[in-house]
C-alpha cells in the first residue's frame, strides 16, 4: 500500500512539472515594411500600428524603407526569408511589386497593404488593404473650396495644387477626387434656382513629395517666377508640405487664410494650430491613429482562415473635415 502511494506521489510530481514546463503557443509574427519617416504623421502612424499589434500579442518585425523602393523590396524579402506569418506593407510607390509578391505567395505568406495601395497585375497576390479613401479626401477638399466661392464676384478661381510623391495612390486619388468635386455643378435649390459658382481651374501643380522642406522650396521657386496674388487657393496633399509652403508665403505680403484660401490634408497638431490662428482654412483628416483597424484586420484574417471566410478587398478608415467651426471639438494630438 505504501509503495502504491509513493508511486502515485511521484506520478503527481512528474506530471505537475511537465504541465508547468509546457511551452506556450508562440506568438504569430507580422512583418511591417514602412515606406519612410518623412513626417510626424508618418511616425505616429507607424507607432500606432506597432503598438496595437504588440498589444494583441503579435511579434512585430519592423523595417523602415527610408523612401527607397529597392530597400523596401529587400525588406519584404527579408520577411519572407524569416518565414513570418503575415506581411504588412506601406508602399513607397504603387508599381514594381509583382515579383516580390509572387515570392510571398509561393512562401504562403499573406500580404496586406496599409495606407497606400499597390497596383499588381494579379490582384489575388494581395489579401486586403486597410486605409483612408484618398479619393474621398480629395472630394472633401474640393467641396470645401467650391462652397467657399459660391456667389463670389470672381469669374474664375485659380488653384495651385501642391502634390505628394508621384507613383503613389495617395497623390493620384486625392488629385482625382479634388478635381471631380470642383467640376460638379452647383446644387439645385428647392425654389428651382442655383447659387452662382465661378469656374474652378487648377492652373499649377507642384510636387513636394509630402516633405516640408520640398513644399517650401517648390513654392518659393514658384513665387520667384510668378505672381502668387493671381492664385486664389492653395490645395496641399499633406500638412508637412503646407507648413513648408506657409514658410515661403511668410516672405511675401500675402496673408495666408485671408488673401489665399488654404486647404490641406492630414490633421497634425501643428497644422491644427495654424487652423486656430486662421492661417489654414480647412484640414481634411487622414487618420494616423490606425493601429486598431490594422490589428483588427490581421486578427480577422487569422481567425477566419480556417472557416474559409475572406477579408474584404478594401477596409476603409473613417475621416472627417476640420474648420474653425468645429475646431473646439477636436482633441489635441501628440503628432
């Protein structure tokens, strides 16, 4: 009897030790390739994604492309070599990804683009996209400009468009959306009449690559060779470029926000401060706090993988418009 009790005691000890020493299920690894850190908006975007993924127990392997497409391609190939479970890409440019995406598919690693898009010859190479609707952002900017000049004495409103990096979906779609709304006719009122709407013309397009110093440089060069007083609106694709443009305008006698209507996209705190002082008239929000949306999409992919359910091809992040009318309700932000 004593021998039986002793055996049971030893069995309890060994099985207990085995339970305590059993390894935990390893965390899934997500490779995140970011295009660069050209703005405080981009830096906060990156932090938001990484923090939320880690909060949800994912291991994050992060690489910064430093605004170099070839470097980004190599970063993604590094993820494939490490056999990560999923890859997130914020692409510097839309094209030139087909070969590396095919490599990811052969390795059975899903790829989700965040913020910007990739144009692939085979759309099945991409699992989903999470980001703002860039065309809707352009629409909102164009609508604000149109409404600002209803019943104006002007026959034509001349617009200078400060564009982001070429070969990016953000630049292409924001520009398309902006012009699309500008060209819409004035709304028919209940009494059968319409407000007068002057002709809206984008007379100049400058490329500032989403960077503050380049926004300042290209506008300063424009001012040296043209009369900025002939321009009625500055539409900028990012706050960073807008802040650079304001530095260039400060060297003239033009009053930004009064002599020149200024509309920008993003929603950084330093741009909101300029909105508060009247130097910017409108900010179309493009959310940088997107971590929850990205982490939720990643979780949905792994959760639904076994059931065969497929993620939507596009998952949109909501945004809004900030003007002096609703500025008081906008919470301060740390970017």
